[in-house]
């Protein structure tokens, strides 16, 4: 029997062994992810899963990355490569763990700590295991708009938090001194160390069992397979130049001044170029992100358009795309730009790339989605414990855009945050004690009308049980998620505060609020937007409109206005009128 071999340079790996190793790479990143979740102290890690783990070759190229935040794909690889450049492979020793949260390298904010462990085999570095996770607090200013990185918290340059297996006590004390919750921070530090040590242990065993040539040969075969699939997908998109222009509400400083987003996508043969050079320059507020985030946004869109189901996610999948991104834009900001809410603009960039190629992609692209985490922070001294506490009211799902084939998904986390979860309200109430959840429900009529309807957003209402401070970072409250091919826009995001004793809530025209006070009994209301619709709403089948009305997704008023279906609800059934003809249906 002849077994196919995978060849790269001197390395030869038979196909069966390569597939076993490939499966191991996925299993290792899954185990790293599990261990991080099981040991983290911070709810945003173990419940919301705001983290990613990954494995990288000796050059820092992504070999396998755990399912998590898509926007971290580029950040982890870029940080690993930056550490290689800074320390040099010769400057690393077994037992070292390298740490940074430099936002201009990894593209995101200071809350994201990246731990990287070099993996040795036969005395040389053969791979890396990395973990990026969101710490609840890294110091910095609360209660107002930041306009430079120095106000945003602790900056960790390239350091070795472990040297030859021994934790650096001085660096550890610097971290603990500069955060508001040192116990949680150091607990999360240990959890991330456990994750990368898991990757190190399992990868060393893999190299010991199969040898460096076989494992490194598999790395190359994984790259080549993913590249081939991506190139094949690009070939199916007609050659041409595709452009989309959208915008963000504002930068939080120049309130009411839209921030322009323009993307240009060029397809030629099996190569795609995504040009982000026409984006807005970096802004005064804290919605900037580093170059890695801009490139990651382009990579997320490219992966979705070409090979969304191919695993493990790796560097080969991105070889057919060239990304043009000069320094100084909102997603390639330079120091000292503020970056506290880094993830907001890249989400709309992904959406805009989809919009640009919507009619060119075989099977159609996707309409706009709510494109925001819809996060507000509620904080203050907890009167029950006497300790300062900070609660993230958000990481809330919303509506995704419809496609040519189906309705949009409802109550789903925005695209760049992938596997991030919303924490159960019961767990949040138990952990914090100073807020009470009144409602978490789908938002009726939020999905854009269309032949295929946009997904629905959600409504969360939190009542304060004591006096607290409130900051809100919600975007896309002005710019709605757009429809495609005559589909209607979905509703935008919205933030309100219902004061105790008032008949109606105060609805803010802008979702960015700094230093508001919640008194006991006041209620914060966060409503996420719906997805855009796809196709003419009048072509939606009547039965599907009726099902939407009965399910509470679409009101009878919207059924009439948007779909031309006059619906009457009664205890024993539904009466509806279409094109002047009255019909009825029994209640089920």
C-alpha cells in the first residue's frame, strides 16, 4: 500500500500521521481553553469567554487557534511575532513566559493580557503557546472619556513574567498594585499561565512522539490545505472592484460628528485585496484600535467569505488576501491614541466588506447586523460588602442580517466577538448583589423587513438596588443595520434610563454616557439593534409573516406597514387580510 506524503523542504509526513497531528492541534487548543475557563476568577472569562488561546510555529504563524473571539486571531500571532523580534529565539529559555498588553502591537485595549510560552524540543524553540484574555480592570480612569493611552491603565511592555520557570515577584507586585481587583487579576494571571503551560506540555509530547520533521511538516500541510480552499473560493467571485461606504455615530468626544468608513475590495483571479486606506483618521476619543485589529477585521471578513468551516484556523487561510492599511487610521492608530473601546469600529468594517461584495459573492452575502457589544459599566462601593465593584451590563446579543437564503439570527453576539457569551442574569445577580434583572427578552420589530427578515435584537433592564455610577459605550445608535436588495434596515441600538417614579424612561439619542448616576430604584435599559432584511418585504410568504406575529417577533402594526398583511389576533385564532381577501386560521 502506498501512503501519500506531505512534503515541505526536508520534512515528509504521511497523510495519516499528518491528520492525526492536525487533530491533536485542535484538541490541544480545546484543552487550553477548558483549563483557562475552569481556573479563571473573572466572570468575563469563565462565563462570557472573552479570551482566545492558540498555537504558533517557530515563526509566530498561527497553527491552531481555539474557537473564541475572531478578532484575536491576528492579535495573538502579531504579539507572538513581536516577542520573537524583541527577545530573539536565542533570548528565550525553557520555563520562560512572555507577557505584554501593548495595544499598538496586539491592536486592542490594555485589558487584554497576552501570555506566551516558548516550546522547546531538542534544545531549540519549535513552537509557541499563547493566551489572550480580558481582565476586568487594569487601573486607569473611570467615569469619563479618555483621550490618550496613559489614562487607560497599566501598560506592560515586553517582559518575562516567568524566567526559567520562576515567577518574577517584582513584576507581579507592580501588576497587583496598579489594578483595582488584585485578587482577581492574579487569579486570572495564574489561569492564563495554566493555559499556556497546558499547550507547552501537550506540544512537547507531540514533538517527542512524532518528531520535529513530522510535526513541522504537518504545520505546512495545514497551511497549504487552507490556502488552497481559500483561493478556490476567491476564484468563484467575479473579478472586479467593489466599494462600500458606511459610518459610525461619533468618537465620544466630537459628539454627533459621524466617523466615515470606506472599504474597497478588489478581486483578481485567486487573489483578493482589501483596501482600508480610505478609513477615517484616528479619532480623539477612545474608539481607536491598533493596526493588528484592522488587519484582523479584514481577515474575519475574508475567512467568512471563503472558508468559514475550515479548521483549525491558521495562517494559510489568509495567504490569498492582501490588506492595505496605512498607519494613523481608526484601526491602525499610533501612540498615544486612546483605545479603551477598541473593538467597536472593526465590527462595522467587517459588515462594510460584506456590503461591498454582497451582489458578487455566489449565494449572496449578508445584510448589516447590530455590530456592537452594547456594554455599559455600573460601578461603585457595594453597600453589602463595603468593597468597590464594577459590573459590565452588556455583552449582549442582537440581530444579525438576513441572507438570500434565510432570516437573520436573533440575540446573537456581534461577529467580531464570535464565541463570547452573555453571562446568565442569575449568575450576575448572585455575584454582584447591587443590581436586579427585570427583563431579558427579544426586541419586537427590531429586525429589518425583507423577503428574509433580519434577526431580532434584545432588551435588558437592570434596576439598581443602591446609588451607583453608570458609563455607557454603546455605538450604532444612529446608524442602523442596513438591508440588502430592497430589504429594510433594522432598528439601531438604544440606551435609556427609567428613573424611579417617572412614567416613561429617558431615551438618549447617543449611546455614549459618562458619569451618570443611578439612584436606588432607577433602571438601566439597553436595547440592541436588529439585523437588516434581505429582499423585498412584500415577497415574504404570508404564513411566515403570521408566524412572526404569533411569535411576538413582528407586531400587527408592522405586519401591515412593512409586509402588507393586515392581521387580527383573537383567542380562537388569527384573521388576516392580504390584497383585499380575508382569511382565517385556527389557534394552535
